[in-house]
């Protein structure tokens, strides 16, 4: 069995689709409030950005 290279675009869009589905389900079934999502969304993006910067700096060292 041959291995194929990782497709980052497919991984990113798969994760984004899963997150959109989770947000929709959380709002539809009243598992999370819109106010909580207004805080969780930007915090998630900031953490992901910091992780990306950290990985970039680590790779260059």
C-alpha cells in the first residue's frame, strides 16, 4: 500500500466544516448561547494564530 502526501487544504476545510456543523448544532439545540460564541470565536482564532506563529518560528530555528 502506497502512502500519499498530506493534503493540507482538505484537512483545513474538513475541520472548518466540522466547526460550522458544531456551532449550528449547539445553537439549534440550545447547548451554547450566542454570547458565549461571540467570545469563543475570537479566542479560538487568536490561539490558532499563536500556534501557527510558534510553529513557524520553531521550523526556522
